[in-house]
């Protein structure tokens, strides 16, 4: 059993490493293949369980679930008919979500184009803090639960934003220390991975990694040091207004139960006639995307239950739907074959292969700590 210092950096791409003097001093690097869809909800579930999306079943954060929707009771009272302005709609959305989930989740712009009555079809795929020792994702335990069950003490430092100067290890550090750094994702969305803002933050993170590494080294002569990310970002070059597109083709998108994510349009149909109408319109967008069929989901081990969509239309890069904040210049969510979406893994130990997958993270940590990999896990240790 060997101690492990593991650092996750959200939205770090392989090319960024050249800007990080300390991190690039480690020669052991591999690209990380992301998920379908390459959103945090899916990627993190894969990282922490070691199983494919078709097992842990975490995909988009909003799903079709009328019985559990927090907006359901309000649609019954018709209270929503008193709310007209976008500002009032947002306050309503934020208040209900805060009351039900304890947070205001991403997705309001997806709701903004729909009536509040339609909101009552959807429920948030809520996820508790990953580091809780009893945490499961679906029916699969996270790596933190596995460690807790094995009586291995660990430390989790959760820094989605805010000052990095306050990130410190316990003394002495636990046998497994996990650091979550979320600063790069919003920066790369709004400014780009090669922007001045991104370069400045990368330098700051690099200095933090150096400090953490040598603080860990004072406690342990030999240990595993691994830094990894979940996805990169691709530049947005055009926005698609699906409401206008449907109108131009003689249909009203609001007549169909749907949900728009940055590059996915998801539909739930009342009957086959509705499905045929929608497919007929969407095929006219074939120069920008396509309907996801069974073979695509199978290829990426991402077969989804119907609560995520009876039909899912995918916009390929460089397009997004115009529900994406107009200030955002880069996006993720595209298919994993796009190299701009690759994450990265760097270690002080040798890594086999030039590519690894997100499912390999959990078993690699378990092996380093001297624990067996559960048979249900789809990944495998990456160490040579």
C-alpha cells in the first residue's frame, strides 16, 4: 500500500500543461477520453465509480419526471400564470430550486423559452457531495465509500472556486488525499483555454500543486501523485435558435415536450405522429448535427433510459443552441471523438498507453492503495 495524492482540475486540456512549469516536469502523461455527454454530471460519476454511464445512469442534470418535479404543485394552482417577465420567472425558478434542492442548478436558460406549466415535466438529477463516505451513484459505491468501508482514512479538499491560497493539507496528510479544483471550467467557458485569464490561473494552480506535492513528500518518501481532468473545451462559432428553426418549418417547438442543453435537444412524445413531425424538422439540420441512434449510444457505453429523452438530437462542434449564455465562447458536451474534448492525466509513476478513460481513475487509485478492484468496475489500473 502506497499513499496517494490525487488532484482533479476541471476542464484542463493536455495542451495547457505546457504553461505549467511544475506539472510539465513529470514525463508520465496520457490523454483522457471523455464521456457522452461530456458534462460534469456524467464525467464525475464515471470517475468516482469506475463504471460506464450505462451503469451509473447519470447523464444530463434535468430529466423527465413529472411526478417528482418541484414545479408540479405550482402548475396545478395556476399561480404561474401571474408570472410574465424573465426576471420574475428566474426568481421563481431560483426560489423553488433552492427550496427543493438546496442549490440553484444550471439550466434556467433552458427553461426560459418554455412556459412554467412545461417546467412541471422535469426534475433535477440531484447529486450529494462526492466525498461523503456513504455515497453511491445509482447502485455503485464511489471510491470514497470503498475507502471508508476498507477503513482507509482520506482527506477531501473541495475548491470549486474562490482563493487557492487557503488550500492546505492536513498534517500529517491522510493516506489518500483528494483535491478538487474547479476554477478552470468557468474561465475556459467565458474566456477560452488559451486566454490571458486562463494562463494566469494555470500558473496559480501550478504553484499550488508544487506546494501540495512537497508538503506531501515531507510526510511520505514514496507516494503516487496523479493529476487528472474530465474534459477540454471547444470553441463556439455559431448559435442555433431551435424555436425559430421549427417556426420556419411550420411547427411550434413549444407544442412538444422538450429540453435544450448546450448541444442537445431532447424530446418526449405523446405518440408516433409527434415523433415523425419532430424528426422531419430535425433532419433539415443535418448540416449541423444528427439524431443520436442506438449505435452511437452503444459505442460510448451510454445507453440512456427514456427519462433522458425518447429522441435526442445532437449539435456537432462548433455549434450550440442559443440557450447558452451569449458571453460563453467555449463549450463541452460534444462527442468524445473530438480531441478538443480530451482531458489529461499526469503522474510521477509510469502510465501505460497514450490514452486512458475516466473509468480507469478509480481502479488506479485503488491499486495504488493496495486494494482489489471490484469485478463490476469497467476501468483498469493505468500503471506500468
